[in-house]
C-alpha cells in the first residue's frame, strides 16, 4: 500500500469517528445529558454566537452556560455534512416550543472541537407570490 492510500484510509476512518462523536453529541444535547454532550470539546474550546456577540471560552464554561439555560429545549438534527477538520450540522433547536433553525459550524483539532460557531434563525411565513415555483417542506 502506498502513502496516499494509507492517508485516505486514515482520513475515512477519522471522518467516521468524528461523525459518530457528532451523533452522540447531538443525541446527548437533546437528552440534556450535559456531561456526554460536552465530551466532544477540547478543554480550550471556543463557542461563538455572532448574532448576540457572545464568545464562551473553555469546555467547562460552555457546559455551565448551557446547563443553566432555563428553557425546555429539544434538538432535531436535519443533516450533518463535513470531513476532515470542518463539520456542519443543520438542526431545529426548540426552546419552550418555539423553533429556531440553527447551523453549527465545528472546527476540529484531532478528535475534538476547538471552535464552534452557531447561527440561529426564526421561521417565517412563505410569501404567496413565489408559491408557483416552490414546494412545501416538512420541517
């Protein structure tokens, strides 16, 4: 086997491991299992919410701020795409019954998240004028 083939096998195996870790992370998030949810982060991880201008540094701070969230929350993952050090998850985060369409961009170092950026968007009614060109999506 040549070096390129070995590297490709390593990359594919690493991607499978990261994908499994992401599946575990989002399932733990939905179950409010804060210990399991935050295993994916490095000790020095950074979490950013650009829309509110907040940055949280360190796995314990990320975990503590999420655990102190007073709302009842649920996570419904739509899709996870990525490879190597960059992974994106699209999901609906529901706080107390109100959905927020969310995108999480995770940057990995090794097998843990070094940086995550999350963007949130409220749902909106589709305008009637474009109905002839679109189809309704179940969300």
